C-alpha cells in the first residue's frame, strides 16, 4: 500500500506476466517535418536515487513492435577507506581529493561516478577545442561547440577521450560509489500489431490513424 501511495510500483513475481506492461502509440506526425534519425522511444532503467544518462542508460525501443525487456539487477555495497577506494559521502566536496569529484557535486548537487566521468571527458574536449560538447553536462565557465570546426574538433577529441590512457585517468579522478547497482538488459521483439488487432484498435480508438 505504501508503495502505491508514493507512486512506486512493486513486482509480486518475476516473468513477462508479472512485469510492467505499457501500450504506447507514438505519432509520426506525417504533416510535420521530422529531423530525427529514427522513430521510437528510449527506455531508461536505473536506480531511483540516480539520474539517467541518455547514451549510458538508454535502451531503444522501435515502433511497430511488441518488445519484452528483461533486466537483472545486481546491487553492490562496499566498505569505504581503508578497505577500498569507494566514496560513501556523496554530498561533501571534501570526501575525495579530486577537482572533477568536487565539480560533479557543484553541478549535480550530488556525486555520481558516471557524471564525473562525463565531466572528465568534457574537460579533455575543452582543453583541446576550447569548447564543450552540447550533448552532455558541462562546466559552467566554458562555451559550447557550435561552429562546424568546433563540432568536428569535439567529435575527434571525444573519440580520443575514450582511449585507454585517458579512461584510466578519468577513473582515477572519479571514484565509484560504495553503494551502487548494475543492470544487465536483454530484449526480444515481435511484429505489432496484427491486422486483426489493428482493426480492433481503430474501432475503439477513433484518433488512431
């Protein structure tokens, strides 16, 4: 009952029949010019106390399908220093000696490793291109990469920032949280709707084209 009052739904048993079911109609607006690369939606699966990152947490679901999404959650709870390098206090800028750690808290009000890693990549781009990638969170005292030259520079440096040496540096500046969760996601899909079900939808939902 408490779960329903605060808007949270809880599963009673596992499997397709026990999970959340949604039937969504995504309009394509044929009379409106669409600049998107693809039709569909993005589903985010993450902890309720964390904020989703589009290119890290999103699972694409395409139109014209019935999609089953199975996820397995693994929760981790580690001991902090001196037993490990994880961070337990996610709101104190003094909890870890790192400029990127402090900057993450200043921008997000709470530390999350994934945002710290994004800022590390942004710092690399800004140091090389003197601007930031507009698709990700960024430092407040920098300018966006808006010109063609800046965007090309940002893209090249974004790829360089994913190389092993730079990634290792970012992880050294962005410790993992002592409490966090990881998700394994599997999807399966089939064609939707059938001609029979399509006729039923049109019969009872006149607004469907």
